[in-house]
C-alpha cells in the first residue's frame, strides 16, 4: 500500500532531507537572551519581507494571533473579525482569556469583509458599548476556502480603520499563498497593518513556527507577552533554520499546490454527488459539498481513509482538502479516483 495522500491540512508537511540537513548545522544560542543567531536572522528576514521594523519568532500561528490581539487592545475593548476567522473559531477562546476582549464577528463573502461592513460595525462613543479598537483580517481565508483579499479592499479597510483610530492585524497564516497567486509581495499587503503574522509550518513546509511583525515598540511588547505565555524557546535556532530554508526554497513552488488544488476541484466538480465551483478555488484549499443522498462528510471521510486518502470533515456536509508540499499531482489523481469509487459504490 503506498503512503496515504494526506489532504487534511498543509500543517502535515514534514521537513525535507535538505531542510533537516540545514537544521542540523544551524548556529544556536539562548534566544531568551536574544542570542540565537538563526532566530535573529529569521526575524530580520521576516521583518524585511513584510516591510515592518521588527519581527518575533513564535511557536504557532495561534500564539501570533493572540499576541497581536493582546498588543493592539486593552481589556474590555472590542475587535472586529469575520465570522469564520481563525481567532474566533479555532483558538480556544484565547482572546477572551488572554486579552479580555469582546469579539464582534461579521459575515463575509467567502470569508472576506467589505470596508462598509466594518465601518457600519464600529461602535459609537457611548458608555454602553465596548470601544471598537482593532480589525483583524485573514488572508488567505481558511474557512472561506483559501480566498484572497483584493489588495484594494485591504487598502479601503485601512482607510476606514485610520479614520476611526482602529489598529489592524493580518492573520497571514497563508499570506505567501495569497502572494503566489496574485504576484503581489508580502509587503504590499503588510503595509496596511499594524501587526502581521505568517506561518512557516503550513504550505512553506517547516516543522514549527510563525512570525509576528510590527513596529519596534509593538514587537517589544509582544516579546514580553510571549514570555508570559512561556513562549521563550531557548536554542530554537534549529527551528528557525528550517524557517529560513522554507522562505528561501518553498515560496515559489506554492503555485504547484494551487494548480493541484485546481485539478482536484475541477475533477470533483465533474462528479455526481459532489458540488463545488472550481472558480472559487484560488489557492491551496478545496472545500466541497457532499450532495449524494446516501453520503455525508463523515462517512465519505471514513471511506476515503480506507482508500489511503485523508481529508477533514469540515461541516456535516462539507469536506476540506488542502494541497501542499507532500502531495503531488499523482496524489490528487488518487484522491479523485477514490472519491469517484465511493460515489459509484453508494
Ligand atoms: N489552521 C489549521 C486548523 O487550526 C484549522 C488548519 O489546519 O488549517 N490562522 C489560520 C488562518 C489558520 O488556518 C491556522 C491553523 C492558524 C492561524 C493557527 O496556526 P497554528 O496551528 O500554527 O496555531
């Protein structure tokens, strides 16, 4: 039996032999003393890529988002986000626990908010209301099916935020996917935000790590709160070296993941019992609907597993499949054949 085609997430990628080689040779030091040369190099590289003054290496995208919310708000503030956003759905209520803020969620189209929606949601200066303090956007948007924010929309949201004195955070867990698809630079997007995070451990293929970037005072504050969370990682230069390798070698290839996702979406759209519009698949995330009368997301997922294909049931009738470094075109074809077989057998 060949190894499974793992489409559950782009977080499942394993470091390549070349990446492991670089990791073994990485110069390291105690990062809590600021002395890890590999971490310092990664932070400088990330800040430069995003066009921000400084950046901080953190263990996860979740911690990056939570630090951003912490440094941009005070207890009792309100943060505007999209209803499918990661901090609202998948960070264990962290914003309430760690920052004591209220999340005000708005329904976007495929996860994307319009500037007018944001403007209309800003609370008036009234003692009954939690003051709106920050806006958080997600690009690409995971639950939106890897959708990309048009840069003009981001610029317009910034104008709204500026005129109301709001800060902005970008959850750019998959920012490099947005850039690979649009040809824009990370800094083109990042210029509109006070803080920007991105993940090394998703499509970029590093085993661990994310970065949060911002001004020097913001990152100094984030460093303090990372320590509060126990996120000082000592000789983690081994991990940072993997991150540097990922940024140097795994960015340009993201377009391959996007064309594999398109291939998957195209194939799925031709099957009776599945619904998806391939036009909606802009990057590496494919969310499709199971419309077959005798099947649902969980039994299709279980049956795919028996065929050596792993996906995630996303809702009761939706499945998510994500392409990445460890899945090639043949893997996508295997997944399509398996789904077709299951539909025919049902
Ligand atoms: N997303 C994971 C799951 O948590 C859903 C996945 O498999 O897609 N922002 C976005 C947009 C994300 O998709 C994720 C992870 C994170 C932040 C958090 O990153 P980690 O897992 O490193 O904490």
